[in-house]
């Protein structure tokens, strides 16, 4: 490991979609920012004080580089940045899954850059009222810069920082985001939904749905396809939905294997 | 119609489960209350100032009588009260469906009592912070006392009152409560659910679940079995869940009739 960059003064953001913009707004007061969007190379016009459009080389020359592209675009972003990264720079991603991006960064980034996988557990909707109290997961992958970065996120941005591993993250988030997005997708397709005779719990369900329904389609696909634990979660959700359907249809809960109703099924039938 | 009782001073509550108790707590400062629980005739011990245990005859002798028994127990409660009701008394129920109870009350209550179907769109969980701002639906069925009762609920208990018909109520609430309880039942069965790396939208989903998970089992059964619109809602929910399952399994959305994917399916696939 070469000597780490002690003080981060410049941050390069690769990817300038909804999340890249949100991040830039909150980092701008503290750092010199350079941004580049590989999906829109022709229109790099992020106006704002201290925010400079750049090419991949310009972004890669910063002390800290954030991959804010969709998860499937991470390998191409790494390839574009790789030749220009400084020794001791810190590279982190912000994808909603961590195992895949962690592997890609570890395999393809030069040995003299530090790596952290991060997942800000919020988006433009939930961050409308500010960042304070929102959560971010950090998965240290290479180098020792996690504590310094966690301190900045905690004390300056007021985020709640969870330090974890990529696998523990993906396992928990498969449920958190998998269930939220699955339920929201179903509810949105049931519109128009009631607005008048609503209960407090239904109102909360609607608020949860509003928060994720405008997320970019790649977020849902990353959650469902790129998270290795997502399939088990949704299989369980769909199996329980089917069990509930049969119970309400027949008043009994047959098990998939044809055996007697499970204890859970009997409890449900009470 | 005989002359209505102009001023309600006594209220009889038939049924003293979780909701009957909640109601008694909020009505006690304003009325003389008599309560009777047909499911627990041996233990009528509702201590509290102004709250008198009574038999069905005592409850029926009040100016206003509330049926707070489970929906399937309403006919038996009416039969017990019927011989003792005062001319001009107001009878109302608080069930989470309205068409069935409305029909039962209309058919079996004496012609000289007034009838209102009500559905307080809250329960012990959502009312923990007080009643102000919570909603109640009123369905006038016989007589003209709805405006007076609505005024009390609005100005004294600070509830939001929705005056509607039994059918409009059941149609809307089939979605509101049907979806909330269905989703909550599935989520509870997926426990343990994550507590650490949660998003704001997942936290809302969990709050919605907590609010209904301890509801009496008869609430869920009333919603699913006694509401004539519930089956259409859950059929649609389960069909959309199945469509989503197939989409995530195969990357395409076959329709039940074997035709090409629907427009909704194609949009989903984008």
C-alpha cells in the first residue's frame, strides 16, 4: 500500500444521474468537485460553484473518486478511470448491492488505490428534508481510510454510518429494498388507490410507495438481479402470498409438498 | 319515525373488546356509559368513573347504543337488545365492513329506532397518540341523527368525518384494509426482518405492519370475508404478484390468456 492521501480536497464523481446530483449538492460546500457522466458525455453542464465538468481523466485525478453509475456500468467506468488514478486515492461506489461492485473494484483497480463499497440507504425522495439521520452502509475493502470517511459522514453530513461486510449488507438489503420495491411496484399497478377513507397504516404504505416509485428502473433491476440474496427473498414473499391466497380461497393452507398444513398455516387459520 | 331523542346523555356499548374499551375511554368524560360483553358475560368488570356494567337490557335502555361486537356476532347482539330498545334511540355499529351490518340492522331493529353504520378508521395502535385527525366513516341508514353525531365527532373528539354510503365505503375500504392487512400478514411471516440497514421507505412499511399486526383475528376475517369487494381486490393483488414473479423469473410478462405481454408488462420490462 502506498501512503494514503491524508487530506481529501478534491472529489471526482463518475455518473451524474439523480444520485450523483444529490451527492454533489451535499459535497459542494466541502470539496472541489469534478463530474463526468459516461452516459451523457455530450452534455456535461453541471452548473454550480465549485463543480467542474471533466472527462474521465479529470475525475480520476481527484483525491477521492465516487462511482455513481448504475451497477452494470461499473466495470466500464473502472476501465475508463484506471489509467489516470493517483496512487493512494480512494475509490468508492454507491450501488444498492455490494458483493458484485466490491469484486469488480478489487479485481480491476490498481493495487495502490484504496477501495470502499458504500450504500447510501436513501435517495432523492427520502433526502428531501436533508441528510441528517439517514443511513449509509460502508464496506471496507482495501486500505485504511474507512474511519476517516465514516467520521466525515457522521460529523459533517450527520448520517448514521453502519460499517459492515458486502455479504452481510447484501443479505439484509435483499429484504429491505427487495420487499419495499416489490410491494411498491404491485401497489402502483393497482392505481387508482383510495385517498379518502384511509387508515393510518394505509397512509404509511402509500408514503413508502411514493418514496421509491420514481427511482430509476436500474435501481429495481440492481436490487432484483445483482443482489445474490434477492431471489430467495422474493421466492419466499411469493410463496407466502400464494399460501395466503389459498387460505382465503379454501379456508386451509396446503403445503407445497402436499403434507398437512404447517403450524404457521394452522395459526393463520385461527 | 317517532320523535328522535334530542339530547344523548347515556350510551350503551355492546361488546367490550379492544375497540369497545378504546371508545369507552374517549366517551366517558361526556356520557353515562353502560357496557356489556356478550362474549364475556361472567366478567363485566370495566372499572372507571361513569362506566357501569350492565346486561343487554341495561345497555339497550340508553339513548344511543353502539354494537362493538365482531361483525358475525351483530345479529345475535341485535336479537338480545331488540326487546329493550327505546323508541327514538340511535343504534350504530363500528364494524370494518358496512353493507352486511347495515342490512342486518335495517331488517332486525324496530322501525322506531334510528340507525347509522360507522367505521372508525383507526384502532388501539393508531389512536395511541389521541383521536385528533383520525378518520371515521358514517353511513346514514335510517333517521336524521347523522348530522348531530357527526358534529360531536368533529368538534368534540376532533375526528375527520366522512359521510358516505355502505357500498361506497366497502368498495374503498376493501382496498385500504384489504391491502394493508394482506401485506402485513405476509411480512410478519417473513420475520425476523432487518432492523439495521433499513431505508426510510422500509421503516414506513414496518410501521404500517406494526399498526395492524395485533388487531383481533376477526378484523382480518371481517375485511376478507364480510366485505363483498375484498375478493376482487385480493385477486388483483395476487395476479399482479404472479405477473411480477414471472417477469423476474423470465424477464417477460405473459398474460393469463396467453396473449402478448400487456402494455403494463412492457412498461415494467423497460
